[in-house]
């Protein structure tokens, strides 16, 4: 467990830190409120021991900002002896507990152990959820693989909470579907559900799209217009493709999220809004934040809970169920023979479920009979060299090797060093094999 100790007195930090390290905890220290927040953003912290009285920012404020970044963070407030009202307020602000100064180390250890247990239990509960019947959900979808069951379990637990959920996954994996599901399962389901596709908004119009504008606010603003925040009042707002938000807009969005108020463009009055935010992206926001193309504070604000949707090639066992699902959706009587099915299961589907859906649409529209065989499949699938290709031992081994290289490279986003490491070979050998087995950049 990682513990952050926040105190302006070096001696106090030294004392607590030394004690906790001896107990086997890893400890990060901060000497004031600002430092605490910075540390909190850069380290995976499970528990914060927070001195209430500090020169730059008082403990209440630090606590509030920590909870804003991560409502699940645990905080024990350290208050002056006898400051009961401070302690009560602290608990209302979401601290787990408070301890009076001077800190009784045995008491502290007992509290930490309790919190540790709670953390383990939460992990366990998450791990052993029973199977979720996707047919009973308010959104129609297939989720039979263990990976998707896990996604559902997370979505089900996230839905009733007010927290922001960041939904990540490659294109076509079902991010919007999961967002709609979370809304439908939330206490806001009767409220509006509004989506803003950040990739489709011209840079100059973002502010107006988000917050609305007053009549005459800029050329072309003939009428007053409500932005998506106002439209989603008492409901849910999905910021889709959130990685495409320009940095200038990110700052304004962050302010709106922190204060729960917006200002229409050209308006004077701040309006308070009550909106639950979901965000979706197919980009690696964490990496973007590290590279400076996405604000780190906004990333943490959006990423309170994360749902990662695995690509279809990692849950191929769902392909038959998905085919049935889509045939049903299009009221098709088509039947796929074994060969066609098995060829479909070999294909890696870079466009994921959307690609599968389009392929099925094309296939059933163009097929001459309802009995679909290999010849009816689109060429990119029919001609895909699957893992179990024909041939003698050597050529089959080569094919298997080739697939392993492709998969390792894919899994590590084309980073050869990592792929080589995962395969247990050197980078030089990897490059040699790539050359020999015709594994190109497009893989
Ligand atoms: N598990 C599923 N079961 C049934 N249909 C699904 C499932 N997941 C996705 N789909 C369907 O696949 C299509 C793509 O899903 P969606 O639009 O949610 O993907 P996305 O991740 O938002 O994609 P993009 O990144 O391109 O916006 C939709 O038609 C959706 O209904
Ligand atoms: Mg989408």
C-alpha cells in the first residue's frame, strides 16, 4: 500500500514515515498542500495522512481537491488535540477517519490495517462477480467472454455513482454502447442523455457547443443557443473522442467540471449545471498527458473510473454470438457454414465490432442464397492468411511464428523493443524475423 504523508513539520513526517516504512508500507512525503496535490497526481496513492493545519492551504481544501481528483482516495486527517468540530467537518468532507496530535502510532496502524482490508475486499468483490445476463440489460448487446463480463461488471458498479467514467477502447469496440448503458443504469436515466463528438467540432465553435451562447455573442450568433451542458442538465453528457479537445478548450472544460457552473459565450451570469460526465476515447490519454497534448489535471478529473473495452480479436469467442445478434437485427435468414464461420474467426478485425457488422451487412446483401459459404465473404476476409494455414510442418511453423510476431507487435502498439521482450527474443532477432516472414509496418 502506498501512503502519502502531508505535513509541514519535517520532524513529524520523518517520524510517521520511518514508522510506516518499518511496517512495510511505501511512503511518499509532501511538505504542503500544493506539493501534496502534485504528489497525488504523480503517484498511485492508496491512502493520504493529512495534517489539517498547513501554511499554504488548509486540510479541508486539500481533502476536497484530492477527492475531486479521485473520490475513491482514502484520507485520514490529523487534527489538533480536542478540535472536535474540525474532525466532524473533515468526516463530512469525505475523510475516512481522523486522529488527534500527537499521533498514537498503534492507533494509526490499526486504522491503516482496516483500510487495507477494505481495499482488499473491494478488489475481491470485483474479481468474483457472478455472470451478468446481458439480455437483462437496458441496452441490447453481446457480452459472453470473460473480458466483456468484466467490462459489464465494472459498468454496473460505476453506473449508480456520480463519478466521471473514462471509457477507452479501439475504434468500433462499443464505447458509445457502454456509455449509453451506464446512463440507462444510473439514477439519471429519466434525464437527458447528450453526446458531443469532440472530433466533429471546429476549433472556434467548441465553447459555444459546450456552454452555449447569447444572441449576438459573435458573428452568426443570431439567436441564443443552449450548449450541451445545459441540454444535459440533470442527465448525462458523453464527451466522445475527448482526446480531440484542443488544449485551450480543455482549460475551460476543467473549470466547468470543477465548479459545476458554465458561462454562455457572451453571457455574464454563471449558470449552475448538474451533469454527470462520461468520456470516451480511442487514444491513449495518459500518454498524451505525458507528452503535453492533453492536460494532466483534466485527465485525472475525467479518469476517476476507467472502463477498458478489449478489442474483438481478444474475445473472438464472441464472434458467433455477434453474428447471430446482427442477423437478428437485420431480420436475415442467412446461415453461415462452418468454413465461413471459421474464416471469420481467424480475421483480426482492426475495425472491431463495427467492422464485423458492416461485413455482415455486405455479405448478406450480396449473397446469392441464404447459405453463406467462404466464397460469399468479402475478399479481405476470404484471403486472410489464418493461423492454421495448409502446408507442411515448416511452412505451418513459419505461419505460426508470423502470427505470433503480428500479435506481439499489435499488443505493444508496434513498439519493437516491447514486442521482442514479450516474445523472449532480442530486438535484432525480431527485426530479422519480421523481414524474413514478411511482417511489415502495416501490421
Ligand atoms: N457488445 C456488443 N454487442 C452488440 N453490438 C455491439 C457491441 N459492441 C458494439 N456494438 C455495435 O458496434 C457498433 C460500434 O459500436 P460503438 O459505436 O459503440 O463503438 P465506439 O467504440 O464508440 O467506436 P468509435 O471509436 O469508432 O466511435 C455499434 O453499431 C454498436 O451497436
Ligand atoms: Mg464512438
